[in-house]
């Protein structure tokens, strides 16, 4: 089985003052150990870097070196994959609802389409908006 995580999981794992920090950190530690294949898609990685280094978003932002080191430690794991769009991405994006997508739904559909394109069904996220994609198994790791 393969899984992916949304940027919010990575952010919570890095933000030690957030109430969700321990649960997110535990999930990321488990995923880092394997054996599940973990897909870290580039939009997720870049969103993570944008958020955790931004002083207006986090009370204690990471330095760019700290944030990129976190990503590097993950991407160096043998079971972690970082991939982008293939040549058929645009057609799949449109077929997944891209012609009707707008606003905040656009980056969600981007990630959902990347997952679909790579055969990844399970997404760990707190964002309920991903539930609109019937081809995803959305899991909130903070729910009991």
C-alpha cells in the first residue's frame, strides 16, 4: 500500500506549539520507518516550506535550512518517493474536475490528481475538503 500526506501534517509535525504536534510527529515517524511507500508530492513539499518558514504564520518559524533538512531526511528514505506531473497530468486533472475547480480547491485537486496519476489512494490530512474526491481514502490522523 502507498500513502501520501498533505502539507498540514508536515506543518503540525514541525510546529511544536500546536496541539496536533505530537500526533503528527508520531505519524511522520511511523511513515518514515516504512514499510509503506510514502509519496511526498512537490506541491506538498513546497507548501510546507512556504508555511513553516513564514514568520506571520508560525509563532516560531523554522529557518530555511531547518525546513529543507526535514524534507531531505524524508526524501532520503528508500521507501519515500517524490514525483511530479507526467505528460498525461493535464487531461487527468480536467477529468478529475479541473474545469469546475476554483479558489482553494485548485491546489487540493492538484494534489488529488497527482495521487490518482501515481496510484496513491490514501491521504493523511486534516483538510476535509479532500473528501470531495471519491477516488481518495482520506484519513484524519487526529480523530479518535
